[in-house]
C-alpha cells in the first residue's frame, strides 16, 4: 500500500512536470512568433516610409532609375513626366545615335536630348542614391540615351519583322502542342488508368481487386486529367508571355505577367529548397524519437513480463510511467 501511494505520487508529479514543459514550449513559441511578427511589421513600415517618396522610371518594362518626389510634385507624377518625355523624344526621330547633354539649372543638373529637356537630377536624388550629383546626372543621361536608342531600334521595320517572325514561331509551336494535347490527352488518361488497374489486379486477391483496382484507377485517371490541363494552362501562359515579349508595345504587359506569376512560383520553390536541410533535421529527430519510444515500449513490456526486475517497482506503475516518459520524449523532440 505504501509503495502504491508513492507510485501514484510519482505519476502525478510526472504529469505535472509534463504539463509545465508543454506550457513552456507553447509560451516560448508564442513569444517568438510575436517578436517575429513585430519585427516584420517594423521592417514593412520602414520599407513603406523609404519608398513613399520614390518612384521608378520605366520604359518598355525596363527600369532606368528612381526619382525622389516632393510635396509639390509626387514621385510617381515626376516619373511619369520623365517617361512621357523620353517616349516623345524617341518618337520624334529615327536617328540611331543619341547624344545626351547635361546642363546646369536652378533645380540641379538638367538632362537634354536633341535640345529637349528630359529630366533633372536633383540634390535629393543624389542623397537618396548616396553618390555625387554630377555622377548621378551622368548615369541618368546614359540610361536615358540607352532607353531612347533601344526604343527606336525596337520599333524599326527590321525589328517589327523579327518580332512577327518570333510570334509566328511561338504560335506554330503552341498550335502543335494544342493539337497533341486534344488528340492524345484521353489516350494518356486511359493508359494511366488501365496500367494502374492491371497492376493492382495482379497484386491483390481476386475477390477484392475488381472493386479496389477500379476505384484506384478512377482516381489515377482524374489526377492525370488534372495534371494534363494544368500543364496545358502553363504552356498557354508562357506562350502568351513570349508572344507579348516579342513586340515592344506589349513588352511591359509581358513583364507584369512574368513578374506576378513566375516570380512567386520561383520564390516558393526556392523556399522549399532552402527548407530542405531543416526538413532533413526534423526527419532525423522524428525517427530518433520514434525508435526511442519503441525501445521504451519493448523495455516496459519485458518488465511487465518479468524479464527484468526493478526492485520495488510495482506492476501497475508500468503503464503510467511509460506514458509519462513517452510524452517527455516527444516534448524534447518538439523543442
């Protein structure tokens, strides 16, 4: 009776310690998650504060440089004005050579092309880029000249012929794939279903294989059907993007398609690849914990069977002690 009371107290103490350990783990995880969320919010606020007065100058989907804004002239409006001036100068002439000129002005250093004011590099822009104003003006002038030259070259007769040929090539390839998809899709789906049903029928008992193999084969047909349609939609998406990229007028739209669809997918894949080492570590910990609990079960089974003697250890202590130690092992693995 005395040992039974001691065993009950030990079990209660073990359960109390397990509960405390669980609360510590959960509390620590919650605090870590709260700290991480606060850090992310502060980082996002800093990014928004740094970007609210800055806007990029883009021509045909290519970013040339960024401009600071002022209360009188916000950054996005200033960038749009510079973009319109670049396009206007580029469309006003077909000359392949572009010679920019940097002149002193009241606001800063003005950039002219063909005696037309295109942009002005200000002290605020230089402070944002953390370089000298003269160097920044030269960089902006070079970027503007390259953008104008590229704008004119992409809209020349030769470039349009090349764009049309590229678009026809992509269209021909897409039509071939479309024909193969609609003519072979059902055959591929049916082949996958028949192959699955045949393999299951050979491996299972004759009385159960008919129903089970047909059910699994139907599921395989459905999954292959979904995979085929997803593949076709992906092919169509990239076909549309490449056709839009072939023409200068629609290149910006193609850049948006690739940016907002392809980049998130690549980021997800990179995140999965980057998490693989941690996943391997978690797998090793899970395997070790599993076999530790399994070995503990074997040990207490032998104690219960009388193969091992633990002195005054009562038989009715075996089950609660095993469960307490199992919880402790799992908690250690989680930590």
